[in-house]
């Protein structure tokens, strides 16, 4: 349905004349949405990069590049001032990009952009931000930030490696533009380019829409907003369009149909760097306490120098890193152990297995409590006096609630068995949940005096419940002594 048809429909419904332009835009937007999912063809074009081609009966052809930010070898780039005035394919080939699209609006006189531009960590001297442009800024290590038009951005050389800007915004904080901006370029259907970012900043979206042809009529800014939002953009803005709209892919060339019949020379570009399909490999294995491979180390940090991936070992000591081909140094670290580094070479698409054994570090004091980790019963939390009231070999500062009864083990009269109310009917220091219905301990037919001698042997099933540790199989004498001490300790508590 065209905007003109929407206008006629509004007249039939007797809409107030002042609202007719808004109704027309709304009807056109709804029509675009109705056709939006007529046909999608998805094709991976690089590791971490996917191309979705959407064809509708408008007729319309839109291509959206989905880039997984943070994937191995994936990062963004932008044109330097010296690289301005190139076609998109020329720029992409020059810098070795996997994909590229045109950037901001520009002056034909100087090929300076209308908004802020930067590349290779240097701002274009003849550009600056204003209150009309939105900006996408990024480094070369995975950081990508979006700045809406309400913010005037000052170039920050400490981290910004590239900046690409454009206008108007089409999606802002998850809300798609409801009506077309006043700009004349937005109200008509034209070839379009746009860039967007997901809310978690893990997916970049690059859209190029063909127009001005019998195979694709193009989009208004409102329709571009709906398109970007349908792909998950939380923020998005319009780039230069018309004959400038171009999408280049390594190995395929220009994949859209520029409306001029060929590529246009433009000012700047946004590049995507990514490994070739199937080239990403992995390094995976187990971190263990050397020299025993059967003692896995949990929560060890494993990193890949020169790569973008890192991992923390699970309870089985396992880690899994992904990387582009090449030679890298894999380093494993854990408090209380000497770090270990190993050099590995990963071939294209190969999976390398690397187990790493860490030796205890006799001088390490990770928590800084004055107790070396090798002798510390709680090496991640300060516990200088090594308090261990429940005798479970784990410092009170590290004790957990193993039985899930909301009572920390060091305060639990029956750790290992849920006993939330800490019931201890016979006041023997052992929770009823551990007593197993055994009679109170006796000596020579009488009750045990906690302050007096302790029986030499355990009595009944209660002898198998060790106070404060949840361990079983402890002798009766140990149980009764522990019970007596616990009874005294509880009597002494205020």
C-alpha cells in the first residue's frame, strides 16, 4: 500500500485533515511490516557474520548483515582521513575487510562528513559532532558504544579507534520511530543504509535497502526503523543513502544493486573484520593440580594471549577457548598456584587439546591475610586467625550451607542434613536430624555429664554423626567429646 493509498483511506474514514500526513505514514509503515517477513534467506558469509536477504512483494529487497561482536577475530574499522573519497569495495579491499558499507552524509567539495568521523584512532580534523547526528564509536578489542543525537560526542583518543555517524535516529532505546522526521529525504522511499546495535551490545546490524528500481522501491525512514527493530536493534540510525548505499562482502563483491548503476565514491565507510568461514579453531582441556591429573582445579582463569577469548574452569577443571588460526600463548592462573603458560599453534578450523598442570605456590597469599595459600584454610577470603569452629578443614569465612537449610555449616548442629530449625531435643549438641532416633548416651547406666568423663565407645547410630562437619564413621568417644564441647560452647554463648 502506498502513502497515496493511505491518504485516500484516511479520507474515507473522515480523518481530520491535519492528521492526514501522520495517518499516511502510519499506513505505509503497517504495509511495510505486513510484507516484512515474506521471504528471508540466511547465509553465513564469515565466522561470526551472517547475511539475511529479505524480499517482499512491495517489491522490496533488503539485506541485513548480522555481526557477532566479541566472536574470535571479529571487530570493526572505519575510514581514516587519508582514505576518504573511495568506493566501498575499494576501501574494503585496501584494508582487507570481510564486509563494508558506506558511512555518513558528506560534502562533494571536500568529502568531509557532516558528522564526527575517525579512523585508526585519529579524528578527521574537518569533522565534529553536533546535536543532529547519532554516533557509533568502537575500539579494536570488542568495545562498541552508541551515542544518540541528544549527546554531543567529543572524540576520545584513549579508546576510540573509529567513529561513524549518521542521521536521523530510527530506533532509540528499543522504540522504533513512529513517524517520519521532517527531513524530505525520509518521507519518500529511497535506497537506504542503516546501522544498529542490540541492547546487550553483542550484535551489530548493517542494513542496505535497494530502491529506485522495478525490483525494489526502497524505504522511508519509518520503514527502516521497523526493519531494524525486527532484527533486534535497540538503537539504530540512518546512514547516507540513495546512490551511496552499498554493501560489499569479501569473495562476493558488491551484493546489492546501487541505484546509480555502479558504486559511488563516498567519504567514509564502516568495515567489519572477521575470519573466513570455518577458519575458527579452539583450544580446550583441563587444568589440574600438578602432579595429579585426577585433581581438577575449579575457577582457574585461562586466557589466550593475542586472541580475544578467555574462560574460567568448571568443577571438572575444563576450559574451552575459540580462536582464529595462528600461534598463541595459553596461560592458566589460580590463587595459590604458580601460573603456567604454554605456546600452541592452531591450524584453520582445528581443535587443540591442552591440559595444564599448576604447581602450588608456597609464597602466594591471594587474599592478603598474612597466611600463605598453601597453609590457608580459606585462600580467597581473609581469615588471618584461621578460625574453623566446625572442624571441617575449611575456614569459617569460606564455609557454606552444603545441606541447603539456610544455616551456615559452622553454625549448623547437623551439617550435611537439612535441619533448618536446629532442633536438638536431647541437648547433646547434635541436631535431631543427625541423631537417627538413638537413645541419649550413657555411662554405667546413667546420663553423660558433659563436664565429667567421656564414655570410651559410641552409643547407637549417633556415634556415626560428627558434629559440625557432616562426616560419618567417627568413633563414639570423639562424638561424645564433640557433643560435650558443643554443649559447653552453646551454654557459654550469650
